């Protein structure tokens, strides 16, 4: 996919590259000073010592602001052990950074991944993190395109997803929009960066559609997971997307296994998914991986409140499918399913006004409420089974207690009937007295 816009969006062209090479030989001392050597695996240089090797650095530019929870990437550095470090200004001075989106390719080779961050040390509002599972390559010129950095969601500070959707946020993202170039010359590493464009997710909803088996003796289903969203840039046609998430197996409402490693998937507008259900009465469902929200709403039977939430978005990515199974037992109903969490969009390729853009995404990590968004008979079946199980349990309890309880119950019933009949007799007697009394008085007169 090519990117044709050379005016509105970032372009790292050939002319700039040659200019960069010429400039790198005479870059600020900060460039070489930020190359750190670490003698021991657990011993790292201090963040302030590293940054102060740049003669233009001033700690006064990074004050502590207790109610400012934003993140700013101000520098990166490679070590001789092939580690990558991120220097972050966090005005609140609280250690909240969790992960970062980085692509080691540029332009047509963008490929963003989310890497966790390990806290190293801090000084005031400045913090140093190591990028986990990212190894510095041997190339003489290396690139790191950083689209966004994440921190933990702060209850009471960060905005919650829209009401009545059950969605939650685990990590909030902040725009970085930097393309770093690291060049090794005569054993010394030089650093430079330019700003890049990103695309922000401004509205988002996570949910899934449940496709039942289509045969009443086969209590299985396929859950089609999706994310509906809108962005801060106009999109005429969404061509491709990269989505990341994690999963964990569940038994009823309890975790029934280990969390997966982060899973990333690339979606293309030509991709189509399908599932066939039922052993006898076969039903086949199919859907496009990338749809407009209107196309999506027309293709599924959403619950009313969910339909309103999805219609307010622009696009839908149906990124994966998971299994759902029920096993009715005496006294219980077991449901086996897969919980999908921390869904985030890493990258989008799209067309607008005839121009193709490929951009890193600024997007929170969000989780749905794990309830199907459509009406389906399988959920009604589960409710019916629960009702049947409860009824059987009540009958079983009565049967067990019958020898000792039934005689007492019978006595109570007989006594109740006795007093009801006695009361009714007194009522009839009083009514008869009221009827005959006027006649007696008239006769006596």
C-alpha cells in the first residue's frame, strides 16, 4: 500500500534522508551522550544523568504538575546490550506508563506492535523505561516510529466509555507521533527524530454477535467479536487495520485457564469470515471483516440499546471468533466460553479524497461486557435450563423432606380449611340474621 500525500501527512523522502546523514555527523552532543553502556543486567544509569549529557537539556522545562496525568516521550536510547530505552515526562510524577506502540519499519513498511514497558528509575517528573521484547537490530541505520504511549486507567480522572454499554478501559493512550532515526558511525550512535502524523480513535465500542448452532441438540455457538469506532480524520474507504487483544478461557463467570499472550491480527477490506452451524439443520453465516457501521447494523439483529451505540460510530472491525458451549448438568449449567480483553487498534490504512494513508493509531485498551449484543435462542435456552434445574431442585428437596414434613403440612392445611369453613358458617349465620330481623320486627308490631 502506498502513501501518496506528501503535504498533509509525514513523508520521509530521499532528500530528507541525505540531509539527515549530513547533519548527523555534526549533531548536538546529546546524540552521542544518550548512548548508554550498562555493565550489569540490573544496573542502569539514572534518567537525569542520561538527559543532562545534552547541553541543551534543562530540568526547569519539566516541572511536577500533580493533576496532569499525561505522558510525553522526550528521548530514546539504545544500549550496547541491544536494549531500547524510553525517556518519559510524566507531569504527575506517578509511575503509570504501561506500554508503547512502535514500528521498526517506516513509510510503506509500517508495522506497529504494542510493547510493555519496564520501569527503571525516575527523577522528579522524568522517568526511564525499558521496552520489553524489543531487540535493537544490527543495521547501521535503525528506525523507531512511535505512535502512542499508554498508562493505567485512573478511576475518577479518565473518562469512562459511554453509559449502558458495560465497556471498561484498562489503559489510556497518548499521542507521541515521532519517527526516530538511530545511526551508528565509527562506533558512536547518533539520534534524530521528526514528527509524524497519527490517527486518533475518538469513540469506541466493544461487543460480539452470537451465532447459535442452528440445531436444538447442539448447544454450541460462535461469538463474532467486533470493535465499532470513529476517528478524528475523515475516511472514505477503510482498506486495512491491525488489531491487538488478549484472551482467557472461562467457565461460567470464573477464569478457567491462563491468559494468552497479546494476539495481533491484520484485517483487509476484502476479507470475509464465515461459520457453519448445526449437525442436521445447517445454517451458514458470513460477514466482511471491515464494514461501515450502517452495513453492520443492517446485517445483524442487535438489541436496541446496542444498535444506538453502534450507529453513532463510523466503522466496524470484526476481528476474531471464539467458541461458546453449554453443558447442562443436574443442579447446574456449565458454560464454556472465551473472554476477549484489552482490544486496541494499532494501525489503519484508508483512502480519503483519492489519497491513501497508512498511520499509527492512538487508541485505548478496552473490554466489552461479555454479553451477546444480539437476540438468540441459545441464551433463552440457557434461561429455560436454569428454570428447569431450579424446579427439579425444589422438587428433590420436597421429596427428601416428604416423610417428616408432609404430615405437618397436611395438618396445617386441614386446620386452615376448618377455620375457613367455620368462618364461612358464621358469615352465613350473620347474613341470615340480618335478613330475617326486619320481618320479625314487622310481625311483632
